[in-house]
C-alpha cells in the first residue's frame, strides 16, 4: 500500500511538473504571438500604435514651443511696448495705460506686461506718454538658448546675451500653453 501511494505521488508530481512547464511555455508563446510580425493581428497592433503615437505627437507639439513661436511672441511683445509717438513723446494710438495693456493680451498676461508699461509710460491729462529711454535687454533670435520643460504645458526659455549697453545679461521667459502660447513670466538676470 505504501508503494502504491509512492507511485501515485510520483505520478502526480510528474504530471504537475509537466503542466506547470507547459503553462509557462504557453504564456510565452501567446505573448510572443501577440507581437509577431505576421497576420492581421500585427496590422491591427501597428494601426493602434500609429494612432496612439500620432495623438501623443499632437499633444507634444502643443506642449513644446517652437523657435518661430518664441521669436514671434518676444518680437510682438517688443512691438507693442515700443509705440509710435509724436515729437513730444505722446503715444499716437493709445490714451491710457489700460488701453495699451489690453494689446498685450494676445502675447502675454497683463501681469507680465504691467511692470514694462509702468516703467516706460506715464499718463497725463491729455494722453499717454513714453519715457525716452532704451528698450530693455531682450531675446536675440540669433543666439542659442535653453528650453526647459517645467510642466505639461509650461516651458522656461533661458538665454545668455551680450550687449554694448547692458553688457552680459541673462533673460528668462516662461511660456504657457492654453489654446495658444503666451509669455507668463520674464526675468532679467
């Protein structure tokens, strides 16, 4: 009787081992066949991967600012800041700082533009005047710069420049994407 139990135990062990071995190899086979290079499954997988990659690529394009966007936004900011004036330094197209600040909304936040408008402009009873001075140190599209991803839709652009008037300087811009890129912070270092 003991001998019979030993044989049964031995066969159960062998069968269990074989089943375990087969199930392990079967899972490898199925996972390998899911990514095999033949058949309709492969074409469906490729289409799905292409679709997911395309969607991710579009999201990344939105979340990554391009050189031409940086140049356009910094140029537009400066174009708005430097207004047309008459011989007495009176601004031709705007009468108040508020009117001028509203023009910055397409390229930056009002919080970013306000210190510049407050520094370069003053209001009188008859209109808005510019302080006759040099423009601030600014982005130079010809020079190298670093782009650092801060968040999903926020980047920091840092550029080191040299200027005859300002000497060596570093300027940092924060750009945020919300349906379009805008300047959300400027630091002069």
